[in-house]
């Protein structure tokens, strides 16, 4: 279902989290659950995956993750501040110790000069704190942007797990 490199990364995340006794949560917008899907494709993933939030709409980001509607209105859903709020909200509203959040413009439409197609913001939270990464994948096609985003999200989980 996923390319071999994504499967390998997901396996590394599950093994590292399980080894450390950590549970994971995801907060996904433009990836629509693909990060959680990659993680749960790994046999034994129930030892590490606590839950996944698919918060595609702004209302879902607020309702499910506690992201301030004012923050979304001020900075936009595709922003560092919202990605960070999504990651911390996923921890606050789950029993996980490590989370990752993804929000971006996968395309083909929906971009703007300030937030072009292919712009994705990521945040990951864990015992070592919250980190943010911005990637500009370009207008490479919806599936390419989403798959590239899954890779980055899994790498960020590894970072916050301490693997």
C-alpha cells in the first residue's frame, strides 16, 4: 500500500516508541489520515499508536484539538502556529506522549502567493518539547505532496521519540 521507504520509516517509529513505552497520536489535515495509516499498517502497531485525529476543516481543528479559532483566523490553517497548536492539542486530548501534526496545501488548487500549493507545516511534540518544520514541495501533484508529507511526519516522530 505504501512505498517501501515509508513502510520502513513507519516500522522504525513503531519499534522505537514500543521500546521506550511511548504512545503516539497524529493530528492530520492535508494528509487525511495517511500518517496514521502508515503507522497502523505495521504489525503490532497497537503497542504504540494511541489515536489519530483527522482534522481537515478549521472547525475540526478547534473542536477536536482545541486550536483557537482566533489563531486560525489570524495566521491561517496552514501556518507554524496552527501546526504547533495541533501537535500540543493532540497530546492534551489523548493518552499519548508523542504527537505529530500536518497542515498544508496539497493542491491542485487552494494555493495563494503567500501559501502556495505544496506548502506544508509540521509540528511534533514530546518529552523533549515541540519542534516545527516547514516544507515547500512545489506543485508536484496532490498525491506526491501528501506522500512526501507522510515521510516528513514519520521522521519527526522518530526525532521526538529520541530514536
